[in-house]
C-alpha cells in the first residue's frame, strides 16, 4: 500500500469510528464493537479497502495498546475500592482463570467430544477476561464502585495466568510434554515481580514529577509516556508480568500527589482511548469472515460454553465466603467479557506452527465478537434487571488543574457527591473542612455555581476544593459526612 494512501485511510477510519460511536452511543453500542466492525468492513472480505493479514504485527500493536489501557485502568482505580475488592478480584484473576479453563476443557472435550488439542488450546486461550473490553464498556455503566472495581481489577490482573496457561499448552503440544512445576514457578514470579517493579517505578516517577519544574508542560506528557513504557519493558526484561506492572504503576501514581496530575490523568485517558480504538480496528482488519463459513457453529458453541457454563462455575466456585451477593455474582458471571488478550493469545499456536493454529484463531475471534456484541451490549440491561444499576451520573465536560508560578503544597481536590440526585446535604458554613481548605466552585446540572456560606450541597454535585495535598482524604470525609446522616433541614 502506498504510504500517502495510508495517511488518508487511517485517519479516515478513526474519524468514522468516533462519529459512528457517538451516534450509536444512544443505543448503548460499545465503541470497541464499532471499531471492530469498521475494521471488518474496510478489510479484505467486505470492501477490500485494506488487505491486512500480519498476525505478528497485530500481536505487537495489541500488546503496546494494552500497556496504555491497563495503566489508565490503574490510574483511575481508587485505593479504597481496590482494598475492598482485592480478595475476590485476585481470586478471579488466579484460580478463577484456572477454573474457567478447566470447565471449558471438560465441556468441549469430554461432553462435546472435540479433539483434545483443540479443546485444550481454546480453553486456556479464552480463559481470561479482557481489560480493554472491560474498561471500555464498564466505565459507561452506573454500577456500585465495589462491583465495577472487582471486574476491572480482575481483568487487569488475570493476564499472567492466561498467558502462562497458553504458553504451557502450546509448548506442551509442540514438544509433547508438560513442565508443570516450572510453569507454576514462572507464574509466581510474574505475579510478584510485576506489582513490585510497578510500585518502585511509580514511586520514582512521582519523585521525578515533583522535583522537575519544566516551563514546557508538554515535557510532563513525554515523561508519562516514558514511565508507562518503562514499567512494562523493564518488568518484561526481568521475566515478570509487564501488564500487571503497568496497572500497578498507574494505580500507585493515580493515588499519589504530584505536580500536574490532572493534566497527566487527561493525557493518559486520551492515550487509552486511542489505543482502545486503534487495536480493535486493527484486529477487525485482520479477520477474514469468509473463513467462518465452516466454523461459525463451533464458534457459537464455544461462546455458549464459556458464557453459560465455564464463567459462572468459576465465579460461584471461586468466590465462596467473600461477601459477594448472589445478584452481584450473576452480574460478574455475565460481565466476563473477552477481547483483545484472547485474540492476541490465539496468535501463539499459529506462531508455533501447530496444525490447529488457524482454526483456534478464527474460533476465538468469532467467540470474542459474540462476547462483545451480546454481553457488552446488554450489560446495562442486565444491571437494571438485577437491581444493580443506579441513575447515570453525567461526566463533567470541564475540569480544573492547579498550575502555580511557585512551588506549593496546595492542590485541587475534586469530590463527586453521592446518590441520589438532589439529596440535601449540609450548608458550606456547616462543613468541618481542614484548616486552610476553601471550596472554589460547585458544578451542578452542567452549571458552575459560586460557593457561598449559605449554599447547600446536593447529591450529584461536583465540588472542587483548594486544600493541602495531604488533607485530600479529610476534605472528602468532610464533604461526604454530610450525606451519611439524613438532614431534616428544608432546601433553601
């Protein structure tokens, strides 16, 4: 393809995806599904605008995209939410993946009579949920924070187990022998080295951000990209889980104070959105739908086994005694979306030269497409049916970033007041804010209010407070405390 043609095609694809995604958002169609559809439409089998079949390049691009997606997922995860769901999320990310793979293999091989090699490869490759799909779709739903955090953290942390199971299966089928103890040791190292190195890199990055004071704000963005890539690359060099390290780096930085944090958050979110759309467009281009002619029935069977049998078994057997309600378990079972990671792993058998490689890739891609379409498109409906959905809080279009001319210990703390909308809280003069903390503005129903002493806070208000960075938790506690006890005072 001529290089000038590429400069026209790629931006045209991206623009069309965004326009279509915005228009289809009213029907709750996930953007990654729009991106996949655009890739398939412009690919070889439909309009034949772009012939693309480089699985190795797709693998590399997908891995790079996942680094930015996982970093942003960690950056947006609050420490309190993570601490409250660490056990169920960690369990689903480790033994939950094994249970999913085991249940899938048992159904495919022993119940349906599929060949052992094909059943094993499919079971391990599609055993993990996908961070790109989960973060893209779940952040659009109005769910309890603990429930959404469980699914998001699980999807970010379960890649190491799925990758190791896939590597063990591929190597075992290729060489004719399994190396169980070595695989277990490698998994333990990946699962510990990833978070450890991610934490160290994040702490170093926070110190670097606070020490440097460049006049050019763009330098902060360059620093952030360097930190994200370093967290992945250095950990992979040490044979740890680079994906888990990227998530941990984002998590630690997102829960730390450093200069220009709001700008870094916005830039990271933009990188994640670009990566999300780009990788799914590329995967759509890689697909040849005509090859599904003889496999689509098996693809539907694989999706049904995974969604209705393997995933629910893993959730119910893997989370006993963890305080998860039956309704939440039902939702977690349905929300086990598959996406980029299984497709990337599906390229491993082809790269290893296994005879089942092409069938595995096409079956996995077809099942992932069904997962994104059916599960992703109905998550909101299922959440409402189970009584887990709350009224959607609109995202604020504008935000503030504190940029001072001199070094300062002050920061802007933004607090979203809780449900229900319009619930009366305290007046500003009644709040017990830390010394020196000042409410600078209130955003309510898309309008900016000037705060005064008699202004009463309402549910769904977004309150911006200028305070010392170390007082951020006290500010949040003071604002949220006004909603813990019902107030009898009438609205004024």
